[in-house]
């Protein structure tokens, strides 16, 4: 029997189209508090965060985020009127190569789950033109190195887990309403239990 947390994790999917409702500032502050106290390798605390929720700044940096490279742009890239309403950019400072990547993963999932608790969807993005974004944001410390970004907003589509097809393809599909179907491997295919 799956736990309530398992159900919650299954519902916390990647979203790429959003209603144009601002993400509450209080929620964004709470998300940063969540990652501030999250585990950190060797307790090095090398991560820094840039929260962008000003409507004009969000609009200025939208073109530099590239969504769903596995799909044609007209399907995977959010169009005008369905773009995220906030971003969180995860940066490193004084990076330790052994722990920073782990910390980035912990932070991304912590942010994603925390947002979903309030029904705010997200998309973790690595295909980002950070050198173009930072000047548009302004006043970012030069020691902060962007590593990953989260697009945030209230979802305007569904994203559903489905069984992996017989051919083993991990490619997700999109229906006529642009809802996503994401194949996942069976537990027995990923687990060795001794």
C-alpha cells in the first residue's frame, strides 16, 4: 500500500503551462526558509537563491528559459499567457565539487515539494541562458554561480504518470489538450533487494 507521501510525490509533477496568477510572496519566502534549513553536504551551505517574482523582470527573462527539449517548441515551450509567474534560480558560492551537486538536487526537490503543497507547480530547468538572465535581474553578486532554475506557477495542464511502454521508451507524450503523460519504470526494474 502506498503512503500519503507517495501519492503526494506522484502528483508533484513537472508543469510547463501556467495560469497567469502570481505566486504569493509569502509562499516564496517559505520555500527559501525550507531550503535554508535543508540538509547540506558537510554542512557547507554553498547554495544561494535568486527569487524573481516581479512581473516585469519575469517577462524580461522568460525568453532565456528553454523547456522540454524532447518536444517540439510549440508543444513544450510555454506560449504567451501560459508562462511561469515566478522563478527561483539556485546558485553556488564557494562550491565544493563533491557536495554542491547533491545539495542542488536536495534543494530543487525541496522547493518543488514545498510549492506543490500549495498547489503551485514547477519545472526544474537546466537549459537556461544564465549569462543573459543575470544582467536582466541586476545586482547579483559575482561570486554566485547559477546552476539550476525552477519555473513556478499554478498549473494549467495535467501531468500524469503512466506505465512504461513495451519498447522501454522513456519519452513522454502529450494529448490534444497538451496534457503530459510520463512513463515510469516498474519498481522491479529499478530495485535489487537483498
